[in-house]
C-alpha cells in the first residue's frame, strides 16, 4: 500500500486507521539518543521489544526501561516500570506513544534489523546529508558493543 498523497487531515486519519501491518510497524518509531544518532548517522528508527528507552513527555517523563510489548493496532508501546495502580490494588502497564520516547539502546539480536540500519545509513550518505564513513559498518559496531 503506497503512502497517501493527500494533505487532507480526514484522509490522513483514514490512512492511519486502515493501514496494513507492515506499514503500521513504521509508524511506531522513536528518535535516537544523541550517542546513537552519531553512531548510526540517522535520527529515528522503528521501536522493537527489548529496546531500552527513555520517556520524554507526560506523567512518566525521564523514566527509563525496556519495551515489553507493542500494540500495533493502537500504535502504543508498553515499557517495564511504567505502571499505574488500579483501584483493586493491582498494577498495569501504561500505554505510551512512540513519538514521546527516545531510544537509548537498541536490541540488535536480529540480523535483519542490523541490515535495515545499514540500509538507512547508506540512504543518508547517498542523499548527501552526512559525509561518507570510511569502512565502518553497523554490523562491526554492533559486534564491538556486544
């Protein structure tokens, strides 16, 4: 499904609510921390279970934790430690929007995700937004950090 060409808010909302799963995943993306932005030469990336994040807005501002699950239907992210107490005394995780989060540490267990990062880096270099990196690879950086 191609991205919408219309600027009309009504059609934008319709696209958001009727988007297929493979496109919904891209909507649940967060900004990188300054360190990751320099390392991967990109600003944002889709979040995933296991990523370490920091909450930037709202009631839980400055809280850090790992993503425990993602609800693609509602475009919400659930983070360990970000909980609200219910009236019966039990605690439940609070859903957060990905745009209010900052990725601090990536879960790089999946090789496909590493390839996606490399693709994004090459795209940024190709567009001339950053200077070319001599012989560095995301895969090499991932191996060094693990």
